[in-house]
């Protein structure tokens, strides 16, 4: 599956959808594929501050536990309780129903350092080899 064109991506396989001053953050299809069956999500509470390149939560699968990294600085304004309660959604719908958190963007300039879909697809293919 190619990365959706309307999103931005990190080298740690998170995606960002920007809508005004709100960023929705999730895990890429590549990430869920590498992790295998996801069994647990730990996400920050609403009102939490997150910082670019710092862990914002944890994803656990049958294979491994991994930190989820924040692509930007901001404040959590919503978290996906459905995904927390049914973490397998990340495997089923990584770009749809299984978004993780919504964040009020603190510094929109940080978005410029994220990868576009074509760059991310190339990065992911190379990371897999």
C-alpha cells in the first residue's frame, strides 16, 4: 500500500494529517506491518503537552513494544479511545479509524521537516531491506 498523498510522515513511521491548526497523528501502514498484530496502545491524556522527536506513547504487538514518537510540538486535544480499546484497529485501518491523537499545533514550521508520501514510500522500502 502506498502512503496516502495528503499526509506527512516521520522516519519513525508516524503520519500527520493537518487541518488548520490541528494535527491528527497515527501509525503508518508500514509500521503496523512491521509490528504485526497490535495488542496494546498507551496514549497521552487530553491536555498533555507533547514534544517533537520525544515519545508520546507506546504500541505493543505480539512481536515487540515500541515507542510512538511525536512529529511536532503541541497539546493533545483528543485521543482515539476506540483505538485504545481495540488496538487491532491499527492493523485494520492505519490511515482511517485508527488515528491515535489530535494535537493543537504549537509551531507549524515543524511540519516542513516531515516527509511527503513519495519520499516516505522510498524511505520505507529502503528501511525494509
